[in-house]
């Protein structure tokens, strides 16, 4: 059969994490990501890893904190309200500089919300739902292949930056199927190598009393805490330069520039084709990294552009970043659906066309 | 691409109740919906589609109730006729109506794998007769059914979970819009190997309409079923990213 395999998003996400090197999965069931714990329970033990169903999302994040603090590569997944419950642990792990890959298969909110796809966790993901000064790099894939590649890479990135990395998918990406090429299995990190690769990890000090390590987020002395936060922000400043990912399309002569990520970007791309049939030129800025946000991409928008439209499955949470990106150069509009409703390409094209007509008049 | 009227006599000759089982994501729902619509277009017989997939939260055949309804096909499934997103694995009592109606041809879209197919058990009294055909849909591009052992493991698991005997195979090997004639032919080869090992016949080979030209599949002619991508919104196939 072909090199490509046809996979459901959740299955492919799980396989990518395993192939990228994740060996410890902790989770608690929630739709629309339930195929992930199911898949992990069957597959991760085959590679010497561990699957554990926690008693809650709070349990899951803290188990991941423990496994990662001991030098293991941990992977967790949940959906919006479940990710909300994990925020305390994420803040702790950022402070303690413990790596983790977090997958949010987001759905409609607020509260328990619904089970259909949503993007209204944008602020939660990019501004942080936990306490204190911290940042989490967030990547938003638009296809299952892109999600596979990002999750695979995120395992290394988390180790490199010693920080949690979040993949922001949505229910549609998780539940749909696409042909994908799976990456090769990364070489195994052996238990005896952890001390060398992760000298900060708690591997048991044995007789080596001099190299005793501590993983903590508690710093009782204000000067000590301030110094630690300053140090973290030097790291984030570097990440802000190095982790920006964006795709742009047709910006040079676009009358309308859309900004959209994830599933909404795919729908918007079809809307752009529909607008072209009407003779309207439209372009797209697709942020792949939501933090750091690709503000510089907005410099590519030409003077031919009349309006920038943020297309979202939320009440316009990304608008704040779009405004920072374009300053006062162009008017900004929002085309959105929420509550789990996926906007159609026709709906986006029609509303964009009306907005342009109003501006031209 | 030449439009060839599909020869669907073999479907019309099939038994009154057709149970569609298979691996997760093998394409049971697209197959069931397509088969129902082909039958509806070919005759005025009374038709029903029973959606027993209570495992998947999205992309269920009852979401296409409107298209099916317009074609004269009654759809039975979730208790909540208008609430397709309810996270309740519940079925309506009306599921039994078409099974009991001797004048109604019924296609039963089971849930994926053995865990999804287990729902069939509560309706077993309707299936122990000579009016029932049980099909297993095979997509050779799904990771777990790419080879003969994986495919047979799934067939055996579904039989063990339901107590039903799978009568025949449906080759639905595809890669969505990346499907080629060779994809279908490779899948047919896989099903031939399953046939040799298990004695199950190939009931039909499927090809996606508008993507694969059936005239490129001359060696499979006779029992070719065109499948429409009814469950898939068009924007899912707009290339973006990778």
C-alpha cells in the first residue's frame, strides 16, 4: 500500500508524540480528544512507556510534572475545560523549567460548553490561564500532517527550551481524517543517559551528594523570585525571536487580508477562492505560532489593502494581536462564529464582500 | 471524466438487511450513505438507514438526514432527532421499526471496530435470519488494516464482539482526494488475500466519484460502487500548510 496512511487526527497526534520520543502519557477523558487516551493506552506501553488515566485533569498535569521533573518525556492532551483545570500545573512547570508537550483539542465554551470545535481558548493559550509571569509557546496546525510534524518537533523543543509547549488543535482536526506521512521514530533516550542530557532532572542522587538537584517553583525571597522571573523573560525574549511561524498568501495585491489560524484558515482559503470568482483579491496571514505571534508578517500588507479581517471561531480573541500587528494602518473587522459552529466558506466570502462594499462606498 | 451509470444490480439483489461493519475510519458511513442514495435513485423501494455509531462525536450519518430524507430514505439513530452533538450514546426506539418492517430495505451503519459494533448485540434477534448480510469494509490505507494480518484481526474481533458472521468484504481503500486507480487496485489485492485466507468473497470495490475514473478499473468491473464524499465539507480538501 502507499507510503501515506489515512489517519484520524487524534490517532495521528498520538502516534506523532510517540515517534517524537514521548513515553509518559497522563490523561482524563474528554470529548473530542478521547481517541488519544484510547490510542495511548494501547500503543505507548509497546515502546517501554507508560499510560496512566488520572483521577482528573489536575492529577494528569501533576503526574506529567513529576514524570518530566524526573527527566521523562511527558505528553498530555485534553480539551478546553480540561486544559483550564491544568493551568496551575502549567504555571508551576514554566517556573520550574520542566518540559512538556500539551495538546489542546479545543471545543466550544465558556464553561463545559459543547463538544463541537472552537478557538475560544486563544487567550487562555497565549495569555496564560495560570498565575504569574510566564509564557508558553503555542503552535496551531491547520492540517493533520502539520499537527503531526509540530507535535513531533515539540518534544525536542520542550526539552530545548525547558518549558511546556502547547499544540492548539480543534475538534475538527482531531475528528477528521487525512492521508499523512508519519515521521521516523526518534532514537530512544536511555534511562542512564538522562542525568547527562538533563542535569537538572531528579534522577536520585545516590552517593553524589554534591550534585543534588531541586525542581521547584517556590521562591520565598522577593529578590530571588524577581531574579528568576527576569531570567525566564530573557529566555522568552529569545523564544519570541526564534519560534515565530507563519504562512502568508497573496498579500502583495490583496484588497482584503484575512488573518485566520487552524481549521478556520482552511475555510478562509476556500473563501478566498470564492472571492476571486467575484473578482475580489484577498490574501491570508496564517499564524502557526500563536505565541510568539507573527506581528512582523503584517508589515508585508501592501497599501492596496482596504481592510484586514480576523476570521475566528471565537468572539474575536485574536483581534487584540491583529491590532498590535497592523497598528492604525488599516481598519480591522471580525468575521466569526462561536459555540461550536464552524463558519462556512460562503458565509466568510459573503460577509467579507459586504464589508469591502461598505468601505468602498 | 466519463460518467458511467453505476451497475448496482448486485446491491438490489442483496438481502433486505445489510449490516456495514469495519475498522474505525474504514469508510462505513460514506459507504452506507452512498449505497442508500444509489438504491433510492434506482427504484421506489422503501429504504431506511440505521445509524448505530454512538462512538464518534462528529461525522455521523444522521447528520446527513436532510439529503437522505429528500431521497426518501428514513434515518434512525440518536434519541435526539435534532441534537446531533449530544454526547449521549443513546439510540431511539424507532431504530427497531425498519428492522421489523418486512417491506423496508435497511442499511445498518455500525460503529467502528469491535467496540463500536458491540451495539449490534441488542438487535441480534433481527439478524438471525436469511435476510441479513454482514459486510466488513476494508481500507488498506488505514494503519491497522494495511496488511492481511491486521485486517483479519479486525474481522475476527468484530465477529467475536457481536456473534455475527461477516459474509463478505467491501474494498474501500482510499486516500480521500489523493486516491488513484492504483489505490483501489492495491486494496482489491489486499481483499483477494483476505479471501484466500478466510474464504470471504469481495462484495464490491469502491471508488470516489470525481477522483478516480471507473474506466481505469477495467479488471474490477461488475461490482464497482461509486462513493460520494457526502460527509466531508469541501474546505477540508483545500490545501493549506503541509
